[in-house]
C-alpha cells in the first residue's frame, strides 16, 4: 500500500503571508490538523498546525512549569510565517505506507505533505493511516478477490482474509505468478500479510 492510496487530494494550503486568524478558520472549516505553507511559487516552505496557531492565542498559566510566550496583543504574531514550522517532513506518492507511519512516529508529526516533483500533491494524516489499516476481514476479502479476478480475467484463485492475513489458494503456473498474486493481495490497504498456497499436486 502506497501513500497515494490514502492521501487526501487536492490539498488545502496557506501562504506565508496568510493571517493566523484565516489559517485557523481554514483548519476549523476543513477539519484538518495542519496545513502546508507554500510560497508565491507554490513551493512548500513549512507546516502550520493547530498547536502552532494556538500557542500565541491562549493566556499563559503562571503556575505552569512551561510558560507560553507573552500574549500581549501587540506582540502576537499576525502571519503564518511567524508561527509555522519550517523544513517539514515530507514523503512521496509511491512511498510505502509503513514507511510513512514510521516517519510520523519518529518525527512526532500528525500530518505529512506528499510531494511530487517538488509540488504538494497530497497530505496524509495519522487518521488516514488508521482508517486504511483498520478494516473488517470481510471487506478485505472482497477487495483482494476483486483484484485477483480482475488480473486473471476470471476466477482462478480464492482469497480469504482472517485477522488481516490473506490466504490465497488455487493453481499457479509458476513461482513468478505466485509472486504477482502475493504482491496484488499485499497492496490492498489493511492486509498485513499474505500466504499463497497452490492446490496443484506436487
């Protein structure tokens, strides 16, 4: 399963000069946790999250161990460029989803822009990954079977998914064909492993 299979597209973005208030309104309206920040040429220059926008808008607790910056209205940042996180972690459309999830956890980010030739073509959130991974076995069985039937132009193999593990049985011409079937089943979002068993007598 690849990043392009679960990413959201088109992507809602903001400019460096977008006001903090406008960015907050967009995040709320689109129900996202972060927005890519682009320059006038459309190049990704940062990410701005809910926490970035809230940091200078919530009064500091004087008893807290970690004090927030001064919230004097005169000192509050007005534009996204002043609160965004530069040098965002990014991924590619063909990146394996497991790799994307690992990057998110390693860098502690909740959303990751997907770049193709330097342009933002999608965005992936932790929620997107969870939604793709957590699906019922019956749904997975139907999707694996559909892909196999489509490849074979008919019903040559039988797929059953149990606990996220797809078991495919039937006749295979050779090891190469078994490999192709394994890859086809493995690319179904939510399939964790594939077991291929030939019913042809050895």
